[in-house]
């Protein structure tokens, strides 16, 4: 597991990298706009959170674990997400489309986040959303011939890969600190939450996912892969141990 100091260094260095050529003019077609606009606007809104409640949860977690640098790392993580929102917003401005102020999916997710007080709940939720975001932005990239939008998506995809590693490492540490009984029921909760959220995001943005070349079955296969790389990788040792005990 990387230290919080490592992640601070990573996020600071990454924020200095410029992967988007803003001198390019948007070349998106009208049919492409009609297909992706709703999802692009909704996702742009979702990337603009100030993260106050997440920072509060990080502060409590940092106090509990004696890792004050974790707060700074989380603040930089949020700043990177806000960069995504700013870039998507700039793109909407460039194509003459409005940034929306409200979306029912975003409102639902923000309501759930407001109920979250633990770092564990936050981290689990972020892993799921970041996992679906990888498929979303790849789909968005594949659904358009616009070079500028493709560069924006590539930049986000690079960031998201590190975000998932960052969050998975911390969920693993949180999970490992629990008692055997607490681990046993968390295995079920983690899995159900991961797939329930994945399904919700599919149904909200299925037009965009399909435009990017995904069927429902291929989307689920990709989410299975991401589940195995994140949540299952964390819980598998306990599952194997429980299965061994049951066989005795």
C-alpha cells in the first residue's frame, strides 16, 4: 500500500500535466450531440462537488489512524475530480450547450453522500462510481469523432485509473481492520452495493454506453472485471477462509 505522502506527490505532479490541446476547435456533429448531451451534462455536474463531507470523513479517519497527510491527499483527489468537471464544462461552453444545475441522478447520489459519515462508505461508493466512470468516458470517447472531446476523455481516463488504486488501497486497509464477523457481512454488502449502483448507472446512461459500443451484457462483463480487480481482491482471502472452514 502506498503512503499518503506518495499520493500527495502523485496528485500534485499530475495536476501539472497538460494533456488537452485547447487550441483545437470542437468538431462534434449534431447527431453526436443529441446522443451524448444528456449524459455529458449530468456527468459534468457530478464532477463539480466541493467534497466538504468527504473531507470531513477523511479528517475523522486521519485522526483515528494517525495519518494527517491523508486529509491533504483526499483534498488533492477532490481537486482532480473538480478539474474533470471544469474541463467538461468548458467543452459544453465551447459547443454552445448549457451546464445544468440539477439532475435527478446527481441529486440522488448527493443525498446518499450526505447520509454517509464513515470513510468506509465513502470509499466504497467512490470505487463503484470511478469504475463505472472508466466505462462511461471510454464510451464517450468512442461515441464521437471530436478530437478535443477525445483528449478530454483520455485525460480523465488516465486520472481515474489512479483514483481507483488510491481508493482500493484504503478500502483494503479499512476492511482488514475489522473483526472476522464484521468482515463476513461486509463481503455481502460490498458486492450488492457495487452491482446495484452499476445497474442504476447503466439505466440512466444506457444511450451513451450503447453509442460507445456497449451492450448490457458487455457492460456487465466489464463491471465484473472491475469488481474482481477491486472489491473481490480485497475480500477474496476471507471468502476463501470461510469456504475452507465450511468444508471441514
